[in-house]
C-alpha cells in the first residue's frame, strides 16, 4: 500500500458518479476506449483469455474487454469508482467480469503468472513509483502473455497539449488531472519493462483533433502513447 497517492485516489473518487456519462469529465476515456480496445484485441486476441485490468477505475475498458468474451478482473484502490464499475456491470448484465480493491503489487504476490493479458492504462502517471507497477504487471502475466501500458510522454509538447490544452483551454479534463513531473518518457517505460523481463513488441501514439473532436492511433508518441510487451514463453 506504500505505492499510493491518497490525493489521486480522492480526486477520482469525487468524480466516480460521473464515470459512465460520455459527456462528463470522462468523455476522453469513452472516446479513446474503442481505439485501445481494438489494438489490444488485434495483438492479444482477447476471446477466452484471462485478463487483468490494473487501475480499472469505473470499468470502461474492463467491461469492454469482457464483452469480447474475455474473463476479466479489474483492480483499483479507489473504492467509489469500483462501486460504480460493479453497479454498471450488474445493470448491463455483463458476465465474466469481477472487481477487486487490491494493490497491483499485492495481487502479484498472491497470483503470479495468472493472466494471459494485463492492461494498465492511464494509471502509471498517477502513482509514486510507476516502475514498481510495471514489475508487478510483469509478474502477473503468464509466460507468452501480453502486457499493455498507456501513459503520457514528458516533453514541452506534452505539457502544452495534455495540460495547458486539455485542462485549461479545451477543458477536456478537470484542472489538476495530471502533474507534468509524473509524465513518463517512452525510453523510461521501455527500460522498466525490459528490467522486469518483458520484451517490447510495439508502440502507438494517440492524437486528437480539437476541431473534429476525433482521436486516432498513429506513430507519433510525443504526447499520449501505448506500448505492447510480452513475457517470454
């Protein structure tokens, strides 16, 4: 439990009741979810897999993956978003989905090598020691399994786009959602993954057009980016 920022948990807990409102502060998550879901499914083939979603929040990605016939476990340390996730899954009649309030490192000690696919999206930049989460994800995945991360690059462009633009100009996100010092360069994340025993398979950038309000995946990882890793079989 040492790798937790109480202020970050409180911040997202306060907004938990709006998690599934596609016009709320979580609109960007709803808009990018189909993109990251398709990329994950294209590489890892979710059907029939045991999947773990780390930092699942209100369950947008976890629920989408379960609808691809995966058996999904979502974990988070914020109780209110987890409550929202459970209620939404119940109301939607979604099966093959469970949620637990547990730290990634604790689950890694409890269930090493238990999942075919591990996802950790938009979470690393919100914890004090992101490298510890990367190591835990590497422990949780089975040999031959996939691990997916997404986060924000750290450079002047990402500060301008992800904080100034998204939080203050376009107001896509609440002010204070992100802290620039916690952004992670792709080289740093790649190093942590390699040190944890994961092999790098590929990366994608995510771009946004404020005029059309459309997101798309590209090769530009200068702001938002995703990486795919595999544990050697």
